């Protein structure tokens, strides 16, 4: 083989490894399973970084947002399995449960084997002790001891491997637990996380105010510009609320509805903070990145109320929700508090 051909083959091999590593990193970043459909989608993005698909992915994932199943479908990709962060993914939970059960069964089997080895060793050692008292058998004791040491070492190796697998499984369970409490589109905590945070904070006795926020005329945005633009609007609202309400709980309750749990603020202070976020969002003029065409103003309405000591979450939320709809009926782009 000529040196030139060998150099060319090495270059091709290096490029193939680079593409493979990039695709693997892409799938891992967006928590997509390595099935052929996801691999093909990632391959199209990686191998044509200046193409329309890659640019669309870059726009959708700006700010560290992971791709969702709907994003990939919108971009023309076929979904063989859902992303880990999708709350509608029962297969992941089933897999983790099965893995946990296998771990428990594996530990149980290991303990049984070690116990059986110990019992066998005990019986053989007792027999050798009887033989020694009868005038011999020292060699048998040495042999048995060596065998038991080997068995113990083998058991320790199995235990170390099982412990490593258990640690990896624990990390997966923690990751799945976190994903189950986080909205995959905006990265904000979801409704389940809010309910847990409310219950935890209510026990502290500190002042709590609850705000429910809804994007105004959001359906019109989706109908006129498409769901991908609607998703960007939701991310923009999420960022604005998070920026305006630092050190407080900001979550996505569902659809175009967000929720804020203010810690240690009375009602006027909580309303003022939410009002600042409303003004900031309403003052911006959004444009479509693809064409630079004006999207127009985006606004939200909200209702905020203070929780009474020991009040249940449903009652507080219901009161804030009624205030939200009163703000909608009052003309939108406003905050009502009571």
C-alpha cells in the first residue's frame, strides 16, 4: 500500500471516529436513545453543520434547551422512542424498575451463594478438626482454608461489580427523578415539583405568595406562526420570570401557564416583583429569526395571592387562578392581587 493511500485511509478513519463521537455526544446531550431514527437525525445535523436542519436545531436549543420529541417531528425526524425528559415515557420507568428488581435479585443470589460457601466451609472444617484430633488432617485444613480464601475473593469481586452497577442505577434513578419534576421544554420545575415545594415551604411558617401567570392569546401565536415559534415564546416567558423573580420558585404549570411561589414576601412586594416581569415582557418587540418579520408584542396576565397559615395548596391556587381570569376579563396584560 502506498504512503499516500495509507494517509488517506487514516484520514477517513479519523473523520469517521469524529462523526461517531459527535453523534454520540449529540444523543447524550438531548437524552435520545441510540436507535436508528435518532442516529439518522443526529447524523444529518452533524454532517451538515451549515444546513437548514442544523441551524434550526441550533435555534431551538439556544440557551441549553434540549430537543423534545415534538421538535424532532417538526423538523422532519421520525421518533423511534421518546426522550428521557418526556413525562409520557412509561418505558423508561419500566426499565428502571426492572433493573432495580434485577439488582435486588442479584444481591439476594450473591448472599445465598456466600452463605452456602460459608456453611460448606464450616462443615468441612469441622470434619478436618475431627480428623486432626484423630491424628492427622492438617493438610486438609490448609487446603480448605485456601479454597475458602479464593471463594471469598471471588465473592468480593462479584460484590464490587454489583456495587458499581448499583451506583450507576442509583444515578439513573436520581436523573429520572429530576426529569420527572422538570419541564423538558423550558427547563423549569413542573407541577409536581411545585406541589412538593409548596408543601415543604408551608411547613416552615414563612410568608408565601402564589402567582399564576398565563400568556395572552397564545393560541393565536401557535396558529399564525407555528408551534416552534410558540415554544420559543414560552422559553422567553420562562427566562423573563426567572430573571425577574430570583431566589423564588418559578415553574411551568402546564401549557402556557406558569406559576411562581414567592418566599418571605408579603402580597404588595410579590405583586410588585411580578409587575416588573410583566412590564419587561410587554416592552419587548419580538421578531421571527428565520425572516426577521415582526412577531409583535407578547404579554401575560397574572393573579397573585397570599397563602394563609396552614392553607391547602388547592385553595391558594384556586384563588390565584380566579384572579388570573379576572385579569384576562379586565383586558389582559395586567396583574390582579388579593
